């Protein structure tokens, strides 16, 4: 939120089980732009802001970008699944 955006946006999602999360941004050609999150996260809300900058800190151009959140659930006793899954969505930058 918001989408489309001009300077920054917030990516939010509910994580059902603790695990290792990676949140990457890609352009429409599949080029990696930046990693916004890479680490363990407990179950609950994940909220990450993106300032529309690449991994070198430079502003990206207007256009469509894909975010991909990969979740590797923790190997905890009683966890319903250990399968890795990914969530993807398109964001649009209008400058």
C-alpha cells in the first residue's frame, strides 16, 4: 500500500508460522533489484517499506516491479507443514 506509488510503499502480509523469510524485488525482465528482508520471522504481521531504490541506493525508474516473498517454515514440532512457499505481486511506480 499504496499501489501504484511514487516514492515509497509498504508491503504487508500475515505470516502463519515462524520461519525464514526472504523478500526480493525484481523488474519485469526478472533482474534482481533489491532484497528488503532476509532472516527469521515469528508468526504474525510482516511490514516492510520500500523506498523505490535498488541495492546500490539509486532510485529505480517508473514501471512495474514484482515482489516475491519466500517463506521457509521453521522445523518446529507440531508445525502443520514444512513446505517452502512463495507469494508474488506486481507493484507499479509512477514518478
